[in-house]
């Protein structure tokens, strides 16, 4: 296995020049850097990552703790994070909290023990002690998708309020008046925000949101099924069920079909968090799509800024409504999302 001394001899430069060239130091000329890279290629040299981390006090590794790896939204988010990190010269270690604060703390502790340079977290259940301690101790950190109010950490997220208003306007235009929601956990910012946005949008049309039309879910399919069964047992069931995430929407669809009912003829269905599966269900599901890939890229860039000692900005991107047939609308041709400007904000 080739050593750095072998590379230096092959390129006709000093060991120090090889080190500077591989680390992108501006003092190395273009010609010398080209000779070093050619020697690296010829000899198959691979730098010792552990030795380099001890030298530079950086591992070029990021940690990502997501709420639920089984949720297609978070799977896509993780993919985007990994792609952007790799483009910037970082590796990513992923931990799945499975919506459990204790497991989130376990992953945070493990990642910090591995000397990651920075941490991306989608907090579960309002956070966890170890994660909060790390944030307050100044660990380079960025919240993505969810956040914890009062903690001084940049947040990269989408704003679904306008898309929820668009959804309610669409449903109202179809003649629906009894609208219910399967809410996410109230301990999470996304769980609270989506219910608040739904209530506000209904209020703009003078429509109530009775307690009986608010079902408490947990962002899992089982809760979507259970809550929807309760809605269908009401003396006056809702005309449309809006699930505050994609997995709960799939559970709701199962509950409707188990009763021998049809979507949208007997009850309409809409969801927050569009996923590829919704195009293939029968009928395709109307959903609010978050700019998942853009969120992942923005989160990595904000974290790299934090690692470099800069503040790092919070970023909010708009979500958008994707209309399909699950609420009674006629089929429409899908259109690719148009790029939206990044809006810098404080969460």
C-alpha cells in the first residue's frame, strides 16, 4: 500500500507539498498539484482518514438523526443530505430515532463519540436531553423539518400554510364542508403547525373544526387507520379526511376500504407529504408536497457554515398542493414542480 512518501517521490515534491496539495492549500501551484494528483492515481494512494482527523481536528463526517427511516419523506431527505454532503467532501452517518427520544439520544451520543464535525437532527417528540445539551454546548447543529422553539440552532424546513389554504380552497370549491384532520404528535412542531394551519384555513370560509373532527395520530399508518375508523363511526362522518403525513394517509385509505367504502365517492382523502406511492394508489391521492431534496441540500450547506464558525442561516421553502382524484376532482396531468425562491427566515 503506497505511503505519502511514495507519492512525494513519484511527484518529485516534498511530503509537505503532497499534504498541502491534497488539502487544497492555495500555496501549491497548479503544476505541482497536478503532479501530486497524477502520482496518487498511479500509486493508488489513499490518505489515512484517522491520521488526517487527528492532524486537522476534523473527520469530514456529518451525523444525521431522522425521525423515522420507514417514512418515505425522511428516506428521500436522507438521500439528498448524503448527496450534497458527498459533493462537499463529507461522509454521512445516519441514525434512525424511530420517533423515540431515548433512541434519538443514543444516536446523538454515538455520533458525537465518533467525532463527527456537525449534526443534522429532525427532533422527535420535542427533543431529548442529550441532543439539547449538545446544541446548548455549541455543537455545530442544524434542525431539519422539525425544530425546537427557544433553542439557538438554524432551522431548514418547509412552510405548508399556504398549501393547506390551497387545499381547503380546493375542497370548498368541490362542495365539501365537513373536513376532518388526522393530526401528528402535538409535541412536534410539525404536528402542531399542520393542525393550526388547517383550522385557520377552514376559518377563512367560516367552517368549524369540531373536536370530533380532530383525531390524534402519531405519524404512523396504524394511527391513521384507527382515527379514520373513529371518524367513520360518527353520526355525521366527515366528507374529507386530511392526514397530516403520508403514512397516516395510507392507514386512512386502509380503514375506508375495510368498510367497503370508496374514495372519493364515500369519503375523500388528502395528505401532507406527497410520496411516489400516491400516484399509484386507486385513486391517486391529493397531497401537499414538500421540496424534500432542496431541504436536504440547504440543511447540509447551513451545517457546513456552522462547522466553519459562521452563523448559518435558517431557510424556509414553500410546500405546494398536488391535486389528484382522491377528493372527487377529475384527473389532471401532473406537472413538474416549478423552482421556488429560497426565503431566509427565523423559525
